[in-house]
C-alpha cells in the first residue's frame, strides 16, 4: 500500500498537515521528497513583468471601478 501524506518538519518531528488514518505504533517506511510548490519569489522578475505590462498597455484604456465589482461581472451568470 502506498499513501502520500504532506508533512512539515518542525525542527524535531514530522507533523502531518491533515489527519492520518494509521494505527498508533504501526511501523512505517517513508521516503522524503520535497513537495512541489510555487516557485520562490523573484523580485527582479516581478519588476520586469510590471515594466513589460506598462510598455504594452493599451493607450486610453479605462475600466470604471464599478464595472469590476463582482455583482456587475457575474450578474448574467446568476452566480
């Protein structure tokens, strides 16, 4: 049987992030593997992205704040 359990290491023990259905004192083997997650924050990439957006913006485009309200965006969907 193989089950994946996401855990964090608190400096002393591994702590599951959700309840685990395993009998107490049950011997288990596990393999450590770093979880795939979001890439680390890269401030330089963020600056470049903002610069690109500013350079490629549509001149004169103006969306009124009221148009971006949830009620107005989804009124025809009934959500």
